[in-house]
């Protein structure tokens, strides 16, 4: 990565760490926590879309199931916080194993429709099985844990707590992308027939990646439960999956930090701008159309391209050609 990009990302990371001191209002610190949780969900979905070429409309399933399990086990079934968290993540990852097995029986539009159907089945169960899920009233009564004596009821401490998991997710996903499995996944996205001809098990590569994405979706669901201390069928609804998909596309598919930027855009519009603009969805739609028209690869690759062209003009119009130009536009 060019030195300028490293400087930009280090400055951004420093700003994230300093945010509780830069922002005095607890409301905006809570908004930042919501952005971080949404970013983890978007990062997990980007593994499927950006690096695997598998468009899913049922990714909210892992967010919702993990949140439901965590709240039910700790608030209703009497489990401890640690055991409840581990079972929630483990159970949701097992669900991803099953859903991956079912969904990967098809590809393209068929894959998309199967993920949509599976997600809507879970939404219907959560809505109708009121004795277990609380129905439309949802489940509540959960208390935030106190890991290592930390008081997660304090907004700044909770923000740093979820920020740690965002950093962990970024590191693990970056390592995954650079690993042999991650490179094979990108090969199955671009040339599945050639990968099969070379002896790769395309289905297994996609299934393992699907499960890994489901795991991080489960982590996002657990943090969602800690933040809201409540979960309802809306968490499993198609709109939640669509929002995550919008975050990935707006920020830049196939990039590491793009979904984080996309999550910030959607959450800010949904929670901050909506307080001033009643029809905020129209604004969101207009911004999305503008991104598609002027930055079809997403915000981060688009901004990287603009910066490269500006740099070329400042250096007398010399163009960067070949592989280096493509590499600079693909923002890690």
C-alpha cells in the first residue's frame, strides 16, 4: 500500500481512538458504537460478495439468530454471560454451516433467492413463535457483561469494547483474504471452471468462506444484543440484509475498509440525518444513485481513483499505467 494510504488509515485509526474525547455527547458515542457493529456485519457480508462473488440477501439471519440466542440464554434460560455468548456464536456458526450447504446448491440468482428464502423463514419463525421469541414484542431483559471488570454500561467503554472487535475482524479477514483459501475464493469468483479444471474443490472453498462470514455475522449479532439489550423480528427482516448489502456496495465491494465507510454512511443517515429530514430514505437513495453513477466501484476505490488522477495532473499529466494503476485503485 502506498505511504500516503498508510498515513490516511493511521490518521483514521487515531481519530477512532480519540473519538470519545473529541465528542462530548454520549448520543454520538452511541452512534459510533452502532457504526462499528454495522461495520462488522458489512465486513462479513463483503467476504461473500466482494471476494466470493456470492450475493446474499439473507445475511441478517446471523445477526438476528446470534442476538436472539444471547438474550434468551442469559435473560430467560439462566446461562452466564460467557457461556451464553459462546453458545450464541457457536450455534449461529452451525446455522451458517447448514445454510451454506443449502444455498451453495445453486449459484448466481438461485443462490440469492435461496438465501432470501432462508432469511425470511427465520423472520417468520421469530414473528410467529411468540412463546419462544416474544413475537412482535421481541426479547429483552439482557444486561451487559462486565469482562475483566469493565463497565460496559458506560458509552465510551462500550465503544472501545466493540472497536476492539472491529480491529480483530479487520485483522482476521485481512489474513483470510491473503491466505491460500482466500486467494482460492477469489479464483472461484473469477474463473470457477478453471479452478475446477485445476483440481480445486470450488464448493468446499465457497462453503468454508460462507461459514467464516457467518461467524463474523454472529459476532456482530452478539455485540448488537449487548448494545440494544433487546431484539425483535425486525433484526431478521429483509430490510436489515438490504441495509448491509447497501453498506458493502456503497463503500466498495472487494475492499477491506470499504464496508466500514459504507456502514458509517448508512448508520449516520438512518440515525442522525433522519432526525432532521423526514424523507431520509429519498436522500439515501439519491446518494446511492450518485455513487453508482460517479463511483461505480464504491466510495473508497472511487476516491482513490480521483486522488490518483489529481496526483497525475500535479506531476505534469503523467499517467500511471499497467498493474500499478489498478493496484492503487483497489483500496485495502
